[in-house]
């Protein structure tokens, strides 16, 4: 997706994590959302998921001389009988100190535009039932609750 141009490309703070370093730079915010993950396995897992179309976009802000990743989204294109071609958002998170600044909303807008620009029929995601602030964001972005998600673990 590196060569895809979207209407939001003028937003310099949103970038694709394309290198191992960029993936590693996302660790702090990924760990916040997915605390069960191990840092030493992150790059290998993301690289494996990339083979299935998974991509990470992130927002980095300047703090002094350094850049800090404060929000990220992981997504993939999917096609299902019930929805047609879509983008599915696996992960969306923002560091607690940076919530409420619109970073996750920027990422959602970017992915929404990317879906439109690549001929998808929509954007889908699941969210934990306890994530009320995230639900408020999704509803404000015109997402609708359409299903319950069920899991059977082995």
C-alpha cells in the first residue's frame, strides 16, 4: 500500500510502519493495547501478519528532538460473503496521556479514505465491550453496531 495516494496524504503525522525500526517504534502504544505481547516477538509477528495483508499506520509527534509514536492502527483488506471487499481494523490504540487529542480519529479517517480509494465497500472492526470511550469515537465516526463477536478458544 506504499504507493496508494489518498486524499489525506497531506497529513504528515500519519505514516505506514514499513521498516523493522518503525514497527519497533510503535511498541509502546501496541503494548498498551495488547499487553500480552512480547517485545522480542513483535517484529517477527507483524512481518508474518504482513504476508496476510496486515499493515500498521501510526501517528508520531515531535517531543523535543525526538519523535514519539502516540497512536497506531493495524488493519488488513478482507473479502467476505456478507460484506464484500472491506478493510478490517484489527488494532487501534492511543497512549493514555495522548487520548482525547484526535489521533485515533485521524487514523480512522485515513483508513476510511484508503478504503474508499481502493474500492472497498466499508471498514469493519471489533471492540471490547468495556471500551466505552472507543465506542463513543466509533459512533461519532458513523460506525454502527451490527453484530456480536463470539470466540471459541482451544
